[in-house]
C-alpha cells in the first residue's frame, strides 16, 4: 500500500528527476509507516529515514536533513557490515546505502565551505564515511575465511561462529517481524520479537567485545575501525601525502592528507560511471589483447591528462615538497595505476611500433613523485600498527613456471631456451596472460598457458639478491605442498611468478587463488594445484615484499576483488607490501624492470620500495627497448605505458 518500502524506488526516481517536494512527501510517509510498523531502529525504517533526509537536503532544509542523517547512517553502516558478513549484500541494497551516504557527504562538504571554524570537523566526518562506504565488499569472504583460517585457535573459532550465528538470528527475526507486522499481528507479539532482537543484539555485542579484547588483530581485519583524518595524519611520515577519492552516483570527493593533517579537499564534478568509462578507455591501450607490437593502440594522452585534471589537480598543491603519494582509490580507479596520468597537455603519438619512442620523456605523474596504493585508509593504520622483527638480509624465495599439465612437463624437457628467441619487427608481443576463460563455464588447470620465461626472471633476480639455488622452486617444485612446507619467517622477498585467478575462472573456484603445479605432475594427493586465499591466510610471513608477477591479478571486472582478496590474505599472513600487475605484462620488459628494481633496492642503502619502483619504471620508459637478436640494435622502444606501468606497489 501507500508508504510501503517498495515505493523507495519511486522516491529514487523522483529524486533523480529533481521532483523533490513530491519525493519528500512520499519518503516521509514511508518512514512514518515503517516506524509505526517495525520500530525506529529496524533496517527498513532507517533506510526510509535516509531517503527522507536526502529529499530534505535537496531542498536546502539542511538542519532537518542533518538530524535524520545522523540518526540513520550509523545504524545503516552497522547493517551493511552485518549483511556483508552473513548474506550476499544485493547490488540494490549497496546502491541505496551509497546514495544516502553520498548525499550526507555533499551536505558536509557544502557546510564546510560556509563555515571555516567547523570546516575540519565536517570534512573529517565525510572522510570517515568514505572509508566505511568504500570498504565493504571484500569483507565478507575475508571474515568467513579468516574465521576458518584462525581455526588453529579453537577459542577464536567458537567466538567467531557464535557471533556470526547471533547475527543470522537477528537477521531472521527482523524478517519475521516484518512478515507478522504486514499480516497484522497483535502489538504484543510484535513487541516480544522486538524484545528478542534487542536481547540478541546485546549478546552479540558482548561476544564482539570479547573477540576485540582477546583477538584485536582478527577483529581489525573483519571490522576495521573507521579511521579519522587526525589518526591518519599521525601515521604519515613528513615526506608523504595520502590522497583518497570517493566516487558517487551524482558527484565525487577527494581528500589530501599530510602529516600536519587535512591539507586540501574538493568536490569533483564526475560520477562513478564517468570514471568507470574513462578507466576502461585508457585500459584499452594498456590491456589491448593484441598479439603484435604494431597493433598496440596509441595511449590516449588527452584522456590521461583530463583524468589528472579531474582527479589530482584540485589537490595538487598538496604534492609540493613530498616524494611519496599514497593513493587510496575507489571503485574502478583501482584498475588504473595513476602513474600513467599526464600532468600536462601532450602531443598524441600515433599507433605502431615506430611511434613507441614518441612517448619518451612524457610528463607522467610518476616523474613528479613515487606512488604506492592501498585498498583503504584503514589498511595503512593496520600495516603501520604492527611491530616488526626485521630481517636484515635480503632473503629471497621464489616459485615460478609451474607445470599446469603433464603435457607441459613433457614438452618443457625437449624445448630449447625460448627466452633467446629473436626479436623481429613484426614481433609477437609476448604477454604473460591468463587464459581468456572468464567467458567459459569451466576451464581446468591444464588449459593455463605455461610461463617458461618466469624461470629466467626469478633466477636473474636470485642472482642480484645472492639467493641460494635451493630457495628457487621451479616447475614441479612450484607446488602447493612446497609453499605450505616452506619456512617463510626469515624470507623478506617472496615471489610468485604464476597466474592469479578470480572466483569462477576455473570450475569450482570460489575464492581468489594462485595457480601452481598440477597434482598430475607433483603426485600430491590432497591438492588441486591452487594456492587459494584461505591457504594463504595460514602462511606465517615476515616479508617486506610479496611479488606477484605474471599474474593477471587485476584484469577482469571483479579484478580489484582478486587483488584485494589475495592482497589482504597476504597482508594478514604478514606481508608488508605487494607488487602486483594490473594487466598481462610483456615478458621481456617486465623481466628487465623487475631485475632493475631489485638491483636498485639492493645497491642503494636508503632507497624506499616505491622510489626503487619509480626509478625502474622511468628507466624502462625513457631508455628501455627491445633489441634485435642478441645485438644492441633497437627493434622498438618500451616507452608506451603498456610496457613500463603494469606494476603497482600495494601496501607500506
């Protein structure tokens, strides 16, 4: 009937067609109806209240809007978190939540502009909300598998299960309350259920407190606390600036924070859709799926500069005097390394191998400043909150070139060293790409392409780092069993040169994984050849770097999920930084980049990881080239960002 929750879609439609007063009347009536039916704190009531607040905000009834936002949003956040722990939160619910949060952020930013004395507080409140709204999607898989992976600790396992069960009960009673109120049940029976719900809430909160006090690290992972600008500033070093974005359905926001606190902020007039479209367009030349160098599309320099103007220009004064930009992207921006943004207008090169040198010495953002990336602002606090026993020596361990089938193992023993193949002009572009299996219903491990040149890569890096040969596991030795049996406590550089897979890419794969040698070759009984997220969670690492090279780790649509899934698992296991690729890499240039990167790290005492990466990237961009055969004659240059920009440093 009138004022039921189903009408929220109509409210949304009215808001988007700017029919605000009609939207207000409808939203208010839904809110009142729900409040009388299921009580003021029921998820449905609060959702309606959030939309009522949006309609007030659109009509500049700011005080009234603010009052309603302030009541609704904390309960909604709790709700979204709990939903993401227990059920698949629907796209629709996620979008409704996002619209409410975004409208409140608009209100906070607008007030900040009018009120200098409260400016910091208002912008800080929006910053907190953004970190919460950004971080809910990976939480679910994570909290469940973490609960499993920590199962060595029986007590934690019990508490985590109890907490999740109580949440399920609360969810189902909320559902029941709704059904009986619609069926017109008596007030007293509704009150009884409300009472049960609040008792369960009390019980769940006490279990959560128990978990939080006994297992703070676990708790932080499952329910990271929103982090304030003040606390963020305190964990930044003097040479760093942290920039974070939030992209909304109607407008977007950016914050730049330094050690001294909030340095600059802005509303940006772009939407989530705009950013998704632009990132997709730029990625077309970075992940083109072509097989020859001549076919690499020209990189769209105007679009790259436009994105710089939109995303960074509003806060670029915050970069002055800093040498590390810590980027916390949102939504599709996570699939584009911001190092490829051009800080000035630049002449557009044409397509084709001959024109690749035209990209040399371009004003890429990476020229100005080194860059690292984080999944959330919270992650920085988590990484810097851990006290570390450092390993002094650069101890290296690597797993590379696994055999994905018996056939690969057989043919490998007869093949000559493919790495010495001649680079000719119409040279095939050797991309280490995962199979195009996202369209296929199932593709078994055997269909994964072999990665013979990764052997060469890890051995060259091993040489640079004086690694022991027995710490480099190739072919059938690159197995799940070997990973699980390795003592990583003294290894500070760990490298996996293999395919990263996302759920659904292989038959029955339900979580992100790294593909290792097939049991058909290793003879492992219990294994399927996949190092899945929950196995990674059980590793005990103490590593400065985990390098995932050759991984298509950030390629598909749910890619950022794969990276953050695998990434978070490695962080939880004890990694402090990850090096991951954003698209299938060119084998030779990426090997040169990797080796150069570790040389710099090894030879320069004080160099930071992001700075070593920056130097290695610019070296390839400005001087790198494919040679003809074993000569120094240049076949084509590596100045196009496809070659030098795939790797991103995630972490600290």
